[in-house]
C-alpha cells in the first residue's frame, strides 16, 4: 500500500491486519485438526468446530477450509452434519471424486 493510501485508508488497513491475525490463528487450529483425519474417514464441520473449542463456528470452519491452499490439509474430508458433501474450493464434483477414491463414500 502506498503512503498516500495509508493516509486515506488508515482505519481500514489496521482493521484488515487485525482480522488476518485472528483468522489465521483460527484457520491454523482448524487445519491442524483436519490434517489428522485419515483417508477413508470424514469429519463434519460441526465436529471440527467443536475440536477447536468453537462449537458454534461451523460456518467459520467452512470459510477457513475454503481459503486453504496447503495440499497437506485434506479439506475434502470435511462434510456437512446432514451427510451432504458441502462445498469445496476445487468444486463439489472434485470433492466427491476424492472421497470416492479414498473409500469414504
């Protein structure tokens, strides 16, 4: 951000940086849990939220996983509580394909 932009948007810049730190910490906790899900098994967004001590943060778990770019975090192994697949950052079709290949569905 240029010096001019920092002068014009100082509050926005500070708020964005604070949000990144908070989201990053939460996301890292989510990723740590999801990395432990073995092949052929799944967890629900609700279970992951409970595992990071934020039982009502199911949607936040989904948002964190949607932003994941680390291939070591198998976010395709997290599904909805009603048994439906849910979204995936590479598309629901790809998520279904991966889960079938692993024998989870």
